[in-house]
C-alpha cells in the first residue's frame, strides 16, 4: 500500500514539473523558462505563467557572438551584412513606376524617329531593369541572412 501511495504521489509531482532552461540576456538578466523553438529569426520560450515570449534576431545574434567562436562570429557578421542590403526592396516600386511613366511619355511624345523619345525609352528601360535588380538583391540578401543564422545556430547547438 505504501509503495502504491508513493508511486502515485511521485508520478503526480513528476507530471507537474516542467523542464527549465536559463536564458542569459545582454543586460545580465536571467530568464528561467522552457524554450519552445529556436529559429534563425527568433527564440520562442514560455515562462512559468505559460505565456509565450520571444527573443528577437538582434538579441539572439548578440548571444551567439558572446561565445567567441570564430566560425559562429563569422556567420553572424555575414548575416548582419546581408541584413543591411534587405531594405533596397523599397526602391523597387518607385523605379518601376518611373520607368513605366518614361516609356509611356516617350511613346506619346512624338513619332518614333525622334532621338529624344529614344532617350526616354532607354532611361525607362534602365529604371525597370534597376527595379527588377533591387527586388532580386533584396530576396537574395534575405536568403543569405537566413542561411547564415541557421548555420550559426546549428554550429552553436553542436559545439555547446
């Protein structure tokens, strides 16, 4: 009877316990929580009150940089460089609209043999090509950032 009571109480207490991890932040705060998911962009965790929280990409990168591992630091620097090129996507729409406007203006400007309209066609075509290039560079930078962050997290998990 005592064994059954002991086993039932033990199983009750074990089932109410949750795994706890410690997250050390840059400002020396320690968060005791259960880590749910680690992605290249963020770390999701639950505190004792069962609410979901997350650590953003910049804080995650600073945590990885504190390891002083050369490969991890190189991957994080690569991800930060790629992140700086992402906002170039903003230039896509003004360049495309300007290019289309110039082509429209050149077509309504006069007859096709006019050299002025050729200049407008050329500048319009160049603007549209630049718009396409901006979106390609932005997408490529996002993929490079994600791949570098993923590789840094895998390397961190493997080494530590």
